[in-house]
C-alpha cells in the first residue's frame, strides 16, 4: 500500500522523512484540503491495535479525506476546524486525548505541525502513558444486552470515550470492556454528554 507521494518529503518543515519513518509514534500528514498524503509504518500498527483489520485499512488510502476516519459530526467538525486553522496560520497545535482499549487506559498527546507554504499539516500522536485498566478507578460492567438495549433495538455507545448508555437510566454511561473491544453490530454511535460538552466548548 502506497504511504506517501514523491513530493511529500519536500513539504516537510523541521522534520525529515527518515525521522518519521523510524518513529515509534503514530504519524500521518494531510494536504491543505485535509486529505491523507502520508502514513508512517507505526500508523498502521496503531490502527490494527485499535481494531482496524486489513480490509478496513484499505479505506484509508492516500487521497482519502480525514473526515472518513473520524466518527461523529461534532468531533469531525472539531478536528477539521482546528486543522484548517493551523494550515491558515502556520501555528503549531497541541491536544491531549484518551484512546483506551478494553484492557489499557491510554492517554495520547497530539502535536500538529504546518507543512511548508501552507501545503498541509503533519500530525504526530505520542503515547504519554498507559496503565492496565484494572489499575484505574473505573467501574466495569458486564455486557448484558437487557441493560443496554434501547426500545429501538440499538445499544448506544460514545464514539469518543467508548462508554455505553444504559437503556433504563439514560443519564448513566458505563464502561463495558467487552463492547469497548468490539462494538456490537446493533450499536448506535453518538457522543456522551461529557464528550460532547468538551468538543463543543473547545
């Protein structure tokens, strides 16, 4: 699978291709119209660790819009707005985010850097720390469909933090490791109140 175009190395500012290729951080770059123009090898490793199989990875070819990789209108709008601002201003932006698996609490730092002549941005995702989920003060719940299935037959999960909404107490969002690992087929992905509040205010 092609990972970058010939002219990509010439667009780099303060980085070189060798650095990016050997990095253990998940890195990608976007053109000024927010389409993928680079993936480093570690990006694919990160994607697979987060549940994307080889067939799903085929959707993220060079030239694909970043919008197809971000679920949820609010989050997609948030990142597009931030990324466009960096391209317009050539500023650097830093952002911290949780991206946990069912077994590990993982916290990442995203550094976003402009390419030369407003050609796009370079996005570097660095793992700040990870802890076994059982070390976290996070109550876990069993995947019991009767507890979580709403009257429309869907299980509602937060697209960002992966918590699942209770059907009988919709104000409660539980950490259900089974569904954090593999989203149920009948899931409806939205943002929970905590996540939507953060992304709308940021």
